[in-house]
C-alpha cells in the first residue's frame, strides 16, 4: 500500500510540473503574440513619421521646404538646386516623386514607399505641421524659412 502511495505521489508531482510548464508556455506565447502586434503597429505608425521628418531635415535650407495644395491634396515639396521631391498620399500609400527642377510633376508616376492611412500637412512660420496615421507632429526648420 505504501509503495502505491509513493508512485501516486511521484506521478502527481510530475503531472503538476508538466501542467505548470504548459501554463507557462501558453503565457509566453500570448505575450509574444501581443509583442508582435505592438511592434507591427509601431512600425506602421512611426516609420512614415520618421521618414517624412528626416526628408524635411535633409532639405532644410532657404526655400527648400514648402507645402502645396494640388487638386485638394496637400503635398510637401522639397527643393534643392537640381530637383524637386514631392511627398504625398495616394491610394493609402505614402508616395514620393522626384523630378528635375521646375518640371511639371505627374503624380501618378510616384513611388509608393509605405502604407499611409491619412496624411495632412500645414505650414506655420518656421514649422511644418504634419499628421500621418493619426500621429500629429511638427518639424521645426533650422533655416527658419518656409517658402
């Protein structure tokens, strides 16, 4: 009788250990799935924001950054001595179009960069105020001039 009790206790202890391992594994799988969803959401939200911010900073010079309204759509125009670059939204994508300086742009030929659900841009004295994918931010121009 005592021998059966020892075997039963050992098996019960092993079953408890296995059960705890499965519970811990389940918790880790749920946490990992949540982390993946959050990482994907952060990527989709902040990558366009950082891209636009860095692009504006790279063209930050006198008359280098302007906001235009074409066909009811707000567009960021980035200019240097040889080319104009346009950032805009088309068909839920953030688009970029580079053309030779003062050439008429054809916005249907732009390159799709990444998903972009909403895109709004305004200009203030020395700031470009943007809203991309529900995140509002501003880029202060170091040159101090918005054309």
